[in-house]
């Protein structure tokens, strides 16, 4: 796994950053992703994620996580990956608002770690093509998400 963490405003401490690396690796293992899979996680403020959401998703509000997948839909890299088997797989970028995660943890009466883990796993699943728009898709995605979180020790 090649994980880049951008924490420019020091929104999480070093211990939590190490924990993030651990849950990402755990999730990668559960999803059976290649060892050379790449991912970037950006920890941002509530104002910054609001700005990103407005600019890129035309949604004028803050949210907990925004995912930008590299290999999404018609521009698939499958052909290239078949030709070059060792080509690193770049999933894309996750932008996570630590403030919104904290608000959600309080609202849902979860620990901060449970909510952050939920947000990270949720974002990684989106980057791997999972969605929750249709009820049948939601059942699959949320089921897998809860299975990963429970196996990691972050039950509801």
C-alpha cells in the first residue's frame, strides 16, 4: 500500500495518523487490493471541504468526506493494467473534514475513532466503485463497510 496523508493544518496528531495508516491497510487487506495500490487522504477544515463540495460537486454545504476516484467509469485503466500487470493502481483522493467527523461522532454518539474509521472505509469503498444511491447497492456497500469496521473492532 502506498498511502499519502496530507495533514497540513495538523488536524490529527501523529498517533492518530498512524492509526489511519493501520485502518487503511486493514481495509485494503479485506478488499484484497494489490500491494501497489495508492491512495491519498487529505485532512481538511470544514470550510475547505465546503469549498471543495461547492466547486466540484455543485453542493453548497460542508460534508464529512469527498472521494475523487482516478479509475472511474468510462476512463477505466483496466486495459492498461492488463498490459502492465505491475502498474501501480491509484485509487484517487479522499478529502475528510475532521470537524464534521467530530460533529457526527457526537450526533451519533460514537467515539471519534469509530466515526473516523467509518468515514475512511466509506470513502475507500467509493473509490473502489461501491455506491449507495440504489437500495440494493446501499445494502451491499453498507454491509461490507460494517463487516470491515466490526472486524477491525469498531462496532456501532
